[in-house]
């Protein structure tokens, strides 16, 4: 226990732990080594009396049901807000703040403790319950702030009490995202920057110029425990959950059909009949060799399911935005990928569309782009559809820890619907590997020290993989890579179909057809 210290994590992965005392130096190191941008570049915000620079916190959110389920940290956050309000200090004007607990019980005990009012005073107003900022649903920043970030190419930051902070997940305007406890989220909102050692530096100043330190804001363990004991009651849980399945008036007013099967509304842009069972035969097929496949993307190390899976908001210029616009949906009603996860047409267009993903087939380009069949830059979706029109199979090359992060089903679903037959990487995160198999996409690993780098892969290659019609779990199979100049490289790949039942899944075209055929027997 002597080694346990206050910490945050970031700026790109939840496992990147940073001791609170090292947060400032760690951020400066990230600016130099990762983001490669200067710290002291100030940009004037139009119409405001302040400037923005890299490191400024533009989003501070107490969010995520996993962290807000702990009453001690929530009461602690409320007490920090109370002490701040008593000193007459509030969040910095460029910080967008919000409170989105996972349960209405949190609101009940915050109100009983008189702390919701204190949180409101410094900007942490209740915006809803459940997933918000941690899945990219924080909403847009003030346009002038967004413009200043873009103009200065700044590394704006967010601090949130969520459990994921992968690239491009929180906001398109924010490059560095840090996970922190709810009380620390409040403190960073007051400070307004990550370029600070909050363990010893002044957090902010009062109206009369007095420095305010962390010790002036931080509640004692006894203060927190006393309020938890007083306000977190069994009765509150019983009251809030007594009619949890009944829903509110809006939920009760939703019109539903009464038939035994769902009547798929053809005009809906939220729910469409997915093509997983289209043209499905009564019996499974066999696993076929992959012949003359084209490369859809060459991706680097630690490509997470957040890079792959559609998440957060999107603009009207994206393939998903163009689809919705074409169906009469104005941009203000786009909502998010998560809200439209029942429409595969939207989700396909958002797969590999993360604004921070980097396809090594293109130089210095961020976002979901690749080279189409004609050799010109195109969105990954448009290129995949062009290849599907000619019946061309696709493969993706990756690096280490391919598919790390959350267990996102659409990371595998979208990959399959784009026509990708195989993903070839150095290694896989275990759940995403399983999900790929479940969607009929075969994961392969390089062997014998081969990698996309040692092989010099550019994405202009044609790939054929044989031996699949007699495949056994974890078998090595030959792969032929034909380069653009006609030269051929033969390598061995390890098939990461790990079990006999997974062989059956792929023979059926995925776990969904497998289950349906078995139910029909």
C-alpha cells in the first residue's frame, strides 16, 4: 500500500498511469515526443478576453457509470465544488463542464447533501444519466474555441472520470485525454490546464488575488464519510429502482408494433435490417482460400477498437454524414454513431473512420482514408464498396496489440461488412480476435520475425493465402505477397482460429448463421 499514490492516466490509453506529482512533466514530455508541438503558443479566442494554448483543458466531465457509482468520490467532488464556491472561484471560461452519473440515485444523495447546488455553481450541471463524454457525446465546443484550436494546431486536453480515453474518442477538437477521479476533474476544471503540478502549484486565485492550493479544496476522509453515511440510503435505491423498467412518459409514449416479428421500417435511419443472413443457405460452406486480395489498410501498433469501431459524433462531410444527408436528416439531428448502431449503413461508413487513425498507405494523412482501386485517395468505405463491386476480397495489415481496448462488436461487424476476409497482424487483443472469428473474418499472425515493417509493405501488394480448405486450429499456412513490380514474397502465417468450434463458426460465415442454422434443425 505504501506504493499507492494519487494518479491520473493518459493522454491516449487508460493503462498509461501518471502519478499526480508527475502529471505536468509527463504532459510536457508528451508534447515534445508524441505531439511534437510547442507549449507556449497563445491563440486569441474571437470575442473573448482570454487566449488558448496547448495543454488547456477544454472539457472536464464527471461521467461514466463505472466511476460515478462510488458515492465517496462523488461526495468528494461535491465537497471540492462547495469549497471552491465558498472561495468565490469557478471553472475557467474555456472549460466545458458536465455531470452525467450512471444512476439517478447519485442525484438523490447529492441533493440530500446539498452538493448538487454547489456543483451547479461552478458549472457541473446534470446533463443526463449514462454514457456521455466518455463515448464522445460531450457535444460540440463553443465555435470560437474550436476555431482557435484549429487555427493554432493546439493540443487541447480533456479530463474526465470515464474509463476510456483512446484517440479521437472524446472530441474531434481534443488530442490529449486524461482519466481522473471526479474530485480531480473538478480541480482541473478550476485550473483550466494540464500544464500544472496541482500537488504544489496554485490551482487558481480568488478575486482579491489570493492563491488557492489543492489543500484549500480537498475534503478530509472524515468529511466525505460523514456525508455518505447520512445521505446514501437504502430507501433512495428502492425509490429510484422501483419502476426502473416502466420508464418515463417519453419512453411509454413510444409506439410499438404488436406482431411476433419486428416490422423493419424501410424509412428509418436508426434501425435497418442487417444483411448478416442475406442469401444464407440451409447448410454451411467450407473455408475458401483467399486469392488475389487487395490491401484496404496498413495500420500500426496499438490500433484499438476505438480506432476501428464507429464512436462519437461525425460531420456531414463523412460517408456516414453524406448517407444521412441523402436521407433527409439535417446535421443537427445526426446524433452519434452509438445512437445509430442499429443501422448498419451508418456503422459501415463509420468503420475505420476515426479522425486519428493513420493508414500507412498514405503519407501524413489522419482519418479513415486509403487508396481506391484507381490508386487515388478515397474514404475507406468508398474504396471498400468499389472493391466489392468487382468481387475483390480485402485484407488489412496491422502491428502489435491489434484490436486492444473495449470489446466493441462493431469493430468486427464493420470489418466484415466492408468485405475484409483477413486481418494480418503481429498479435491480437484476445477479445477482438474472438469477435473477428465470430464475424467470419480470419485473423492471422506474422511468423518468423516477419512484420509489415520488415516486409516493407506499402499497401500496393496483392495477397493470396492458401491451405484454408483443410484448416486446423492454430495452423501455419502459406501466404504469397505480390508486389507492385511483380516480385513475389512467400511467408508463413499463423492462423488464429484457435479452436475446433471456431473453425465451424467460420465455415458457417460467422457465429450468427451458425446459431440460426442450429436453431432451425
